[in-house]
């Protein structure tokens, strides 16, 4: 019935729904991330992950961009802390115990382990 309505110009929303729209599980990386101690700091998950990768010691923009799924320009803007929320997060730092799942694995600059989450769980680099 829904397919017939969609073909006849009725409601096509049932055909184009995403899992999140149907009440399914949203991917964690698409949600905003809120600092657990300073609740007023809220940034996109990928931006917080980029800051965590930078705090781990990775400085190459292309590596950071590939790891978290941002563009080079976005990583550069994060590093320059142009946005007020990013500036507050950079000053507050990522708290110990928080971790971020990466889009692609990278090497830890301290222990050389291949990691899929930051900070590195092998050497606990923060």
C-alpha cells in the first residue's frame, strides 16, 4: 500500500526514511558530543575525535582527516580553533576515560600500535 501511494504521488516518506527516522540506532559519529564535565561544551563527534587525535600527538592534517572522516580544511579550522565551542573544548581538553571510535585506523605516535579508537588503549596516551 505504501509503495502504491508513493508511486501515485502520495506520501513518499516511507521509502526515503533512514534508520534513525524509523527509530533505529543512529551512528554514534553523526551525533553531537557533549563534554561530560562541562555540559555547555557541545561539538560534532568528529570534531571532538579530531581534537582527541591531536591531543594524542598526531599533527599531520591528512592523517587526522582520514582517521576521523573530515576534510583537510575542516581539520585546519579545528586546529585554528576558530569556533567558540572548539576553543572551549581545546582549553578544557578531552577528559580521561573518554574515547572516540575512528573512521579509519591510525598508528599511535608513542607506541606505534594500530588503533581504531583514541586515545590509544595500549599506552594510554592522552
